[in-house]
């Protein structure tokens, strides 16, 4: 990983906030446009297998957007300093030159159908961002997705 991060703190905040805004829009094309178009680009939830490639991320987002009536992220906090002095999770591809990894917490609130209760799920996300294009190389979201599946099946 490039230790000379060329993104300012404000850049990092704007990039991460653009992710939450795109998720909240439930627009698969808008979200997919934020990812680096590379064969190893990933979206991951918890310990589940990664969704790999921008097209696969777009398809997943389209399906997920149909399953929920709305999403709204609140209480967003972003750690702008690169994680552990530019050390990234060990399961990432080794070619992470010109990248920075930052973490964020948020409270996404999911709504499902008219009259159903909203579900707020505290979440942590790890974002690896390409410093040249300002696009996401990988996003790893961690929250209790089982509660969403339970709500969808009620």
C-alpha cells in the first residue's frame, strides 16, 4: 500500500459519505459508479463470501433495493487516519498500491413495508479506496443482517 496517501481528510469524509448517500438512494447504478472497475473489486458482509466485480455489486444492490422499502444512515462516524499505519486486512489482494483503508460506524435504519417497524442496526464498515480515482476497491460491512432477513420473512 502506498504510504504517501494523496487524499485529504476532507476527501476521505466526502468519499465515505458518498457511499452512504448512494446506499440510501437504493440506486444500483449510483452505488456501482463509486467502485473501481477492476476484477478484484469487492463488497462483503460480515464473514460471508465477497461479492466480486462491479457488475455483481450492481446486481446485488438491485435485488437488495427491491427487498427493502427504504434505508437511511444516521450517526455516521469516520476514522480518517488510515488503519494501523496503512496495514490492511490480510484477506485483501496484495496489489493495493495507491490505496488507503479507513473505518466508519453508522446506524442504518431499514424500512420494509407500510406499517412494519423500522429496524436500526449498528454497523461498522471498512473502506479501501483507490487514491488515484477516489473509487472503492473494497467495502466490508458488518452488521446483523439476519435481522433484515427475519423482517423480510414476516
